[in-house]
């Protein structure tokens, strides 16, 4: 593959019991992007479901690891190697506790902030300079454990606007690919 290819990975846990969990926000965004690209995910030997195509006119591979969240690094590394995509052209879409529900934030690099999927990816790649599209899921109520919170479905109140917020996060991914990090941040970091 050529140097203009992007790898966009959505994080989540496989299986129907996890499908609507907060931790699966990355999968939800990737499903919207796949619909926009007009394709369907197919099984890849790197333990991921992939879709090769164009996203907002840009060549991209969309991927959802079939591993559990805390083992996402192996499939992501396998895909980067297979498609010969540099780490700088990797975009990881994931849930973020420290951002209010529905807010979208983009950044490059940084720590894992306790996110097991990011920790696994950083460990497998030996690098943390990949791009991130962070979908806010908010903090757990009261003294609820954060790990338990992200494995629960979105609340009824959140579900009312979830499709709109997921669609907005998909817009952010497209803006990142077409306009670059700074321009995308200027659009999506307002409010």
C-alpha cells in the first residue's frame, strides 16, 4: 500500500453483550464510518474486521479488533505491519471518561489515562504518537467503579442523543483525515 493510506481503528469488546456499552463507542463510530464508505467489514487474519475503501475521498482501512479491549494492541500492530501504515497515520477512536458525554476531543500522543485498550496499543507499537479521537462518556456516578461504568450501556437519557453524538465523532474522524489535526481541533473542540 502507498504512503497516503490511513488506518482508522475503533476500540470495543466483541460480541452482542458488549455492543451498546460505553466502552464500545469506538466500534459505534466505525460502524457509521463504514456506512459512509459504502462497505462492509470483512474478517482479516490480524484478528480484526476490516473495510478497505475511501473515507471523505481519502484512502483508509477501517478496523475493529476482534480481541477484547485490553488486547487491542496485537491486532492493531498486525494491521499496521500488513498495510505498511506508519504510526503517524494511525487513528484510534475510543471512549474517554474524562470528557463529558458526547464531547469529542482529538489529540496526538499522550498517555493511556488508565484506558486498557490504549495501554495495549502503546505497548505493542512501542510508540504513543498515534492520533486519537476521544468520545466522551463522562465520569461514573457516585462511587461506581470506572471499569464497571464503561461496561454498562449508555443511559436512557444518553441514548436519546447517542446517534447524533456518534455521527459527530465520525465527522471528526473525517475532518482529521482531510484537514489535519489542528483544523479538526478548531472545529470539534468548541463548546
